[in-house]
C-alpha cells in the first residue's frame, strides 16, 4: 500500500469523499452499495462520529478509497488538515437530504466545494439529492431545479462559475443510488473511452441492442455502449446479477464447499416475455458483461460467443496494461523514497 502522502497514491487508488450534514444518509449509502445491506437495516445505523476510511478493491477498474465524513466536521478546526485530504481526492460526493430544509446543507456545500477547489481543481463534485423516494415526481424535479439553481448561484456570486457540479436524484430503496455511483466511478476510470469503444464494436458486430460491463460485487456498471441508458434496463441487469450470484452460491460450489461460485464458466440466459433475451457472461472474476438481445439475433449465439471471446481478450489486455502502470508507479514511488534517504538509511532532515 502506498504512503498516504505519496504523489503516486492518488493515481493508483483515487479517493472518494462522502460528505454532508448529519443524518443525510451517507453511511447508509455506503452500506447498501458496498456491503449489500438491506435498506431497511440502515434505519438502525448510528451516526458517524469519526472519519471512516474503506478500501474498495473489487477489480482493477473499481479500485478506490471511500472516506465517510461525520456531518459535524469543522473545516476551521486546526486539527482538521483539509488540504492534505482534498489534495488526493478524485471525487467529492455531497449528500443533501431532500426531505429536510436544505438551506444549511447548501451553505455547507458551498464552503466545502470552495475549500476543496482551491486545494485541488481537478476534483469531480457530485451532489446526491438523497431520500427522494418520499417525494412525488413533480416535487423531485422542483427540488432538483431549486438546489441546482441555488448552488450554482452561490458559486457565481463568489466568482467561481467554472466549477462544475453534477446532480443526481438518489434513494437507497431503488437502483438510483447504484446508477449515480456508477456515473461517479466512471469518471475515475482512465480506461473508460477504451472500454466504451470496445463495447460499441462488440454490439455492432453481434446484433446486440445494449451492453453493460458490471462489477458483480457492487452492481456498479463501469462502462456501457454509447446508446442511452434506460433505468428499467439497468434495474433488470442488477436483478439478473443478484439471481446468478445467489444461485451460484447455492449450487456452484463443490460438495465440500470449496471452489468459487463465480468463475470463467459462469453464464446465464433469461428470456423475457417481450421477445428480448438477457445474456450474462463472465469477463474476469469480478466483471460481467450483461447484454440485451432480440430473440431473432440470439439465434446467432455462436457469432455472439465468438465476438465475446475477442472482447474478453481485449479487456484482459487493458487489464494487464493497468497493472503494469500500477507496478511502474509503485516502483517510481519506492525510488523517490530511497532518494530522500542518506546512504546509511537515515532520512534527511528538512532545512
């Protein structure tokens, strides 16, 4: 593991900060997305009273740190080194409770964004307008419009119009939180254009209508083709992954309980009643390709499987390049540390 202040560490494992007022739902989001906790169980979570750090390393593509901050964090406390924290951050997620008076949250959002931007202008600022499950559709749109307007007006008044804020309507009681996290994580994946291009080539040559590259553990999709994402389509893919993993855990292990339920032989076909076929194939031990195919196109399954074989081989090559970069950066980091030490191993004292 690279040192926290290492300049290479942020490139190898980006940091995602979860911030917002108390009881806005930050810890619940983390537990539901990355720990498969039932949304109803989150009602019993205690308030976070210290910074909680967790490594999410399910694959080389979903590879980052999540920092959950208590709502009462004080930027002006001399013990809080916000410069050091923001300097290594890839994305800052600010959670706003849509069912509460959000004026105080907007004030804290403005303070957080301006402080973070001065330290690190490359941070992606993501605003989760959370707990929208309790709002009507019209109220959701009105709340998003109001928060969007007020937040951007505050930045404009401070002369910071160039800061871009992305807004998402989220709830832990549906798939919107997974969809939002997918968009956040994709911005931290440098290989995203390559993955999207590979998916476009794959579907155009296979007669496939839509394809997602999923991380099977978190149900975050790390890439999809260039056609628009339909929420219902995404939900069907998530449900399919749950079914496949649950059945594999029951029937995919050996009699003595050894082995892995999800491996290179993992595959599933589900035929829907609207002449559409859902097709899942294992890409790596953490990634799955989920496709939507018309029944008439699925009759050419041999062609699809051949194209998938070429696709998986290309993904593995991208994977190998990524690992070489990681090893190279770790080596450079190690060399830099050695240069800062004297020949007898004693660190040089700063002048």
